[in-house]
C-alpha cells in the first residue's frame, strides 16, 4: 500500500513538471528569452563601444541601462492585461520608458556623444519583418 502511494505521488509530480514545462515553453521560455535578450544587448553595446569609441564606464553604463529598460519594455509586451491592445497602444505605453532610458543615456554620454549615439541607433536599428523599405547600408 505504501509503495502504491509513492508511485502515485511520483506520477503526479512528473505530470506536474511536464505541465509546468509545457506552459513555460508556450509563454516564451522566460530565462531563455532573457539570455537571448542579454546576448543581443551585449552585441549592440560592444558595437556601440567600438563605433562610438566609448569608455569602459560609458559602455558599462549603457549595458546596465539597456538591460534594465529592455526588461521593463518586455514586461509591458508580455503582460496579459496588454495582450488585447493594438501594437500602437502598447508602443504608446512604452514611449515613457524610452524617454526615461534616453535621459539616462544622455546623462552618461553627454549631449554631443548622445547625438552621435542617436544617429548610430538609427543606422543600427534591428530590422523587423514586414514590408518596410530601408535595409542595411
């Protein structure tokens, strides 16, 4: 009898784990997305460091700011309460975060280098799918 209860408990645990992992994968994977997001940010920060001749302090600050705000923006897009919103409405919710991010970056880079950074951002913006014109130069 005791062995049977242990087997049922183990089977229940296995089913629960499979259910959790399936739900986790459907929601975007959490940690895996964060790791991929960090890799993209790291690559962009390193490119900015090279292209704009950033100091190590500026590079570290840019990395920290980018990670912080990308997570906040991702949270807005992933929030179930926002899933019914149009892309434009979600982007409107994100705009104050972008403004705050730019304010912090400008404080780190200074006005002249920030202007170069903004130009660099325009030239190095990741291309999203969809029929838009401008490709890589």
